């Protein structure tokens, strides 16, 4: 796999290695082989606060990912409370960062729990989001923003996308098919997706002001349209 390595400047002992070998080291270190929840609010101070205030005191280190997790024994849910420690490599020097940052974002599966969270990542990480190669996000009518979908067009490495359509039609006040939903036209302009996985429900108009809920992959829903357009080759 091409790693787009630059000429060494302040690589330390790594400068003694050929670019090909450095690339293999980065690939081994930065590919986590597990989905990564993108939680931008995680900071060293937030980790310390959680450890001080958490009443469950059920924390463990996931050595495979290099993260600290907290288990809620009542619900059985596991919460990620620290960023992958392997990212420390990217903070070693600007030269290492420039050589390796694209590997982390293009080769790992990044999970966003909402379009709003994806938009926040894109806004705050304008030099990195373009490297994304595999993402999952939840699409809800009440937190869409078409700018985020237009920005994804710049992600030339993006090849795998998973979208969960999650709605409470009554509470969000929308009575429309996702085909006509705000922001959908921008999403439909995306191209070059090799694997597109869709889940959830859509609404279709059945006449006399009534709508019926159907699977997103129903022939009358938005799924077939997205599959047809997003999987077209990039121009």
C-alpha cells in the first residue's frame, strides 16, 4: 500500500530507515482493527474528571486499541473515556505527523453517532477529514446539515460508508420521504463509494395525506437511489 511518505526532516531514529520500512511501522502501529467512536470532547482533563467522579470504578485498558474504557454493570454498556494511546506517535514530531496521519484516518473505521458529530469533526479537523476511508454515522432529520455532505466530496480515500437512518417522525415534525429530506441532495452528489451499507426506515406517501413506514432499502425508499448514485465512479 502506498503511504505517501515525505522526505525525512525531524524523524529522529526513524530517519535511518528507508521510507518503505517506516511506512510499514506506521501501518502496524496506527491500524487498530476495531471501530473507533469519534468523541471530540475527550481531553486529558475530561479523563481525569471521569476517573474522579465515576461511581462504578470499573475501568480497564483495552490493550488492542490502547484506550481506557468504563463498564456500566447495570446496563452492560461500555463507554470509551480516552483516545487511542497509539495516537501519541503522531505527536512525536511534525515530520512523523505529516508522514503518518493519513494512515490513521484512511485505514480505520471511524464511527460518528450523528451527522452533527461528523460535521463537528470536519469543521475542527479540516486538514485530516479528507483522509477518511471508512465511516459510519447516524442520519436524523433533526440534526442534518448539507454542508457536511458537500465536504465529504473532498474525501478522495472514502470507500466504505454505513448510514443508520434514525427518526422519530412525529417528534421532528417531518412528514416527507427521505428522498426529499433536507441535505439529501448533497449526499447524493457523493461518488466512489465501494461498499454502502444502509439500515433503518424511510417514509413513503400513500395518498390522501398519509405516509407509510418502509425499510430504507424498499424500492420506493431512498436506499436504492443512494446505492445507484454513491457507488458511481468518481470523475
